[in-house]
C-alpha cells in the first residue's frame, strides 16, 4: 500500500495570513493596560510597541533566511535540529506540545468561550463551549490543509476588519483626544526608567510572538522558498502596523492613567465611541480573533510533532498521514486532546507562567542558528541543494540585527528567571524531562534501523 504524504496546497496569500494569524490573538485587545502600568507617558507606551514591532520585524527577517535555507516541514524544529543537535530540536517540540502551544491554546480557548457567551442570551460552561469550538476547528483541519488554511485566512481577514473597526471608531467617534507626544518622560532618564521600559517590553514582545509558527507548514506550501520569506516579512510588518495603530487609539482615547486602570482597553474605547453597542461589537471581534488564533495553531504546530515522529524520536503513529485528506491527523488530534485536557482542568493560567522563559530561550537559540549555518557555508561554493553562499534571502543588517534579537530574547529569559524563579524552575524541569524521553525514542529508532 502506498504511504500517504503531505501535499503542497498553501499559497502566498494563505501563508501571509498564517504568519499574521499566529501573532494576533486576544493580546492586542487586552495587553495595552499591562504596558501602561510599567511606563506612564504616551510616548513611552507607544514607543514600547514601536520597539517591539522593530524587534519582531528583525525576527521575521531571521526566520525568512532560515526558511529560505531549509523549507522543511517542522520549520523551527528542523532549524534547531540541523544547527545544533537532534536533541535540541526534540526538546523544542517537547515543550511546544506540553506547555508552549497547548497552554496558550487552552487559555485562548476559554477566552473565546467567555466573549462568545457574552453575545448569547444563554448560560453555559465557558470550558465546555471552548472545547466545542476547539473540536470544530480540529475536524476542519483534519479534512485537509487547503480547507484549514482557507478557514484560517477568512478568520484572519475578519480579525483585520475588527482591528481596523476599533481604530476607526476610536478616531472618528471620540473627538476629544488625550495628548500623544507629551510628556515624553514622567521623570528624568535613569536606570530605573530604562528598567521600567524593559519590563514594559516583555508583554509587548510576547504579543508580537507567533510568526515563527508559519515555518511549521513549509512542507505544505506550494513554493516555500519563494513564498515563506515574503509572507514572514509582509505579515510581521502588517501586524506591527495594526498593533501600533491600536495602541495610539488606546492612548488617544483613554490616556495613560485610565489605560493602566482598565483590563479591557478595547472594550473601554468602543464603549466610549459607540456605547454598549460598541462593547458588543468588540466582544464579537475578540471572539473571532481568538477563534482565528486557535485555527492557526491547529493548522501549524502539529507539523512539528509529525516531523519528530518522522525522525523516529516520537510516537510512530504521530507520523501517520491520512490517505484521503493528506494531513497528519494523529498529530492534530494529539495536540487538540491535550489542549482540551488543560482547558478543562483550569490549570492553563499556571501553565502559561512556564511558557515565557521556554519560548524566548528557543527564540534566541533559533536566531543564533543563523551564525551556525553561515559559518558552515564559508568556503563552500555550492551547498548540496545548489545554494551558494550569496544566493537566497539574506537578513538585512546582519550580524547586528541578529545579535540584538538574540540578546533581547535571552534578556527576557533572564528577567523571567529573576522575577518568577519558581515558575522558571518548573519550566526547566519540564524541559529537562524531555532528555530521557529523547534518548529512549532515539534508542528505539536505532534498534529499528539497525536490528
């Protein structure tokens, strides 16, 4: 019997929507107040989102070069595997499945349900409604990558409409504007002010994260070396524009003090602009945005577990591809099942505390892999795939931009260790538990290949 394979059905537009969909979830509608609690002037609040956008764009450039070098299924997993050691790639996939992806998805699942239920005149369990939504999206993605990508693109377009609606409503219907450019600083520049700005950047950088997940589906793009680098750059630039626009509206409509005191700034702005009707509209927008994030996560991340299984370092069944739909059904079901377990357990907020340090640890390692790959190609006229040292996408500003991205990623890790040592310790334990698992599966792989 012929073994089913993944098929290339994702084009440039869908790839761009996947990049944007991996970044935009519920954070942009909520996280503005967290930043305003750290820095207290309009210029610093907007400046934090601007700096975060620049760093995200530099990250997009880095992943664009990596995608051009290695347009393989699994994306970031493959980069880490080839740059360092298969165990490093495995550990990334291990924490991705156990906490990073599924913990975030569980939180977003419940967030979707809470805002969705606000729109209905019925009472129901938010966890149950969230799991139903998760199940529907899982079924859609099991029916084929083209259908999954198309649904994700539709949801991403609706997200863009919702964000643009928020910006326009805040600009047109709230005529009395708070100052945007002054005061520049609340106090004289100092080390403490720099530390506060750094603390404000942590939620900003977390909100901008997610573009890397588009690399997971490189093996199903029609032309990944052409489309994925462009999608990464255009997608990250597009989200940066949206995020800065939204935060300008938050500051313009609410001012720094009011912004810092509301945990739902998008709802506050829409209520000022359009009354209760505005609050209902933004609840619909947040429900769509969270549903879109779940759709993107189900479309992309299971390809990492699939790649691990294909490499022989995970359950062999996870590498199974449906004969009819040509998608890794077992990998998709595994992720959604674990997400549902976390959501129903109510432990997702605790698990999210373990995510930040692990996520940014691998951000830094992946970006640093560019130095590894470039060093390897020195002196080689042509690589095995016919790529010369000067061909393909190259990171603008490298090595400066790459080094800064790596440094910032690991500063976030250091900050998390300093501020939340207990949570970081648990995250490290989860990471290290992957080592015996890797060696066990790797030993079984060797026995199968060399009986």
